[in-house]
């Protein structure tokens, strides 16, 4: 059940279907509501007629707002009557007391959020002089049929509202003067103010708050804590540049096999990667390339490190350690700068697309150009197409992106970043300069 609102001060619930057999309400608070009606009405026959109206689905959409519920109720002959039932609103001072009671026990809020009316809240409110649920004489009828007491129409409205209260006790709180959103906002604000206050010392309230020597809270309070906690602060601003890596230059001789200069290089790389991850996590516009680096092999990570233009002696060690020649490493680092591990895979691995993937690629190539502009493309094996009469090539990645390549010095070299459009990628290859 959900009502549509006219702001937080009013909710309208669509007409409920006829109620077939059984009791009209299943919750204790719904039963208290009906008892208030039955204790107030002077004519039991009118109540029975109202119950029959409600069961038959004669009550239209129900509007609930502070101090009043309203609906149009039809007689058996189709005559419609506007019916209202008035409920006393709480004053500002009474709401202040009720809010204090609710915040004092997170379990009260947990129950309300679970669409239940907590008995302890009703009892605590009554002890503070506040009757949340109506009693005898608290449901004041007004009807277009001009009856001076509860008539079948206002009685039918009350029976229908009992069904609404079963599903959502916030309906009752709205009658008392506070909409759900307003009430929850006020509770959260009040709870945040209390959280910011200095904590009370153990024993200030006569108890230590410990159970069996271990601190803890009831489960219902833990459940409600997510609502009661104040909002998290905004994210910090990412630093403009990475911090400085530690220096390992010391008077003590390193252990055999330990190269302090190499460790300093790796530490500086870790600092740079941490800064980039922070920039990306905070959604900054920093110049983070965003290439996936998780799960790299040693040979791939060597290319990543070499792509950062380290000192020549480090680049030489990375090249040797990766099993590549100097020329191969130059191509690999060029590819990496265009697209990370995905670009490196397109350079060094030749995947064989299946028939379906080839058909999709052929369709994409056919649609990329107008008929009079389409270049002649010859498949060069795997997922590679060479432009006839041009020193350009397209390579299709397994993710569906097209990578531009340019022939230079008898080798195919990466010419730019990828594109979903093969025409754009080929134009990049055709206009790229020599390596």
C-alpha cells in the first residue's frame, strides 16, 4: 500500500478493494482505532451499516492530512456523500515531547521504519500526557448526509482507515500533524545534535550500559542506527600531485641482492599509482589515464613501468626482464600509452574471432562509410584489416573497439587510441605521423 502525496502534508490512498470475511484489522493499533470508533458512536446499527459499506468497497479514495481524513462514500443506491472524520492535531510543544521520546530509544524509530507502531512509544507518550492513538470521543464525524453522530458513511471511512493503519502507522502520525518525511528529517536532525554533544560518563543515567562486562546495544537500536547517524562528511579534495617516496640512501650497506635504487623507483611508482587511484575515487578531473592495472603479468607490468619513461638503466632492466628486445619494448610502451593492457594485447596477441564476431565486424565496416567513400579493406588474418593503397591498418579488440595502426619502417605500430567507429580509427591511422 502506498499513497500519493500533495506535499508532505497530505497523502491520498486509492480506494481499497472489498474486504471479504474475517476481522477488519490485524494489528493491535488498528484494533485500538476501531475501539475508539465503537466506543464513540451511539448507534450500533449505524456502525454495522458502515462496516457493510466498507466491506463492499463503497469507500472511495481516502485523503489523510493533519487533523482530518476524507473520502466519498456511496450508498447502495449510488448516492455519494462526502464524509470527514476529525482527529486532534498535536501542538508544537506536544510534538517536541514526542520527538524527544522517539529519539531516546532507537528501537522506536526502528519499529516505525518497519511500519509497526511500537507499544513502548505509545506507553511512553501516554506517560508524558500524549495520547497517540485515539480514545472515546476523539473521532469527530462530519458527513454530507447531515447526521449528527457517526453515520454509516463516517463509520465506513473509519473502518477503511483501520486497514490503512495496518500497513502504515505513519498515517496516524500524519493525522496528528506530521508527515513522514518531515518527521524523519526532524528525528534525524535531533539525533545528529545529540551525537555531537559530549558523551555522558558511565553511571550518569544510573547504569553502565554494559552487558556481562561487554559494551553493546540492543539489536533494534543497531538496526535503527543507520537512520539515526548524521550524514557523512563530503569527500576530501585530492592533492594536486603525489607525495614524495621515501629515500633509501643510508650509510648502512644493503643486504646482498637488494638494490636500493630499484626499490626507490618502485616506491615512487606505488606513490604515483596511489595518487591516481585517489583522484579516480574522488571523481576529480585529474589527468589519470584510468587503464586497468589489476592482475597484470610480470611482462605486462614491466611495460607499464617502462611507459613512465624511467632512467635508461631502469628501462634496460625492465626490457631484459620482460623478455623483449629494445625495439619490441618501444612498440609495447607506445601501445601502453594509448590504452594500457588492452592496447598491449592488441599489439602482441592475435585473437581469432568466431563466425558471429566476424559477421558483426563486417557489418560495422560496411556501415561506417558512405558507398563512394568506403576504402578497400583486406583482411590480414585474425581480427586485422589493412587499407589497400594506404599504410594504415585496423585491429579489432575483443571488447569491440577498433585500434588504428600505421606502417613505419616495415613494422605496424600503434597510431592512436581506440574508437568504436572504424572510420574514425582509420582516419587516425591515416593522419598519424611516422614513429
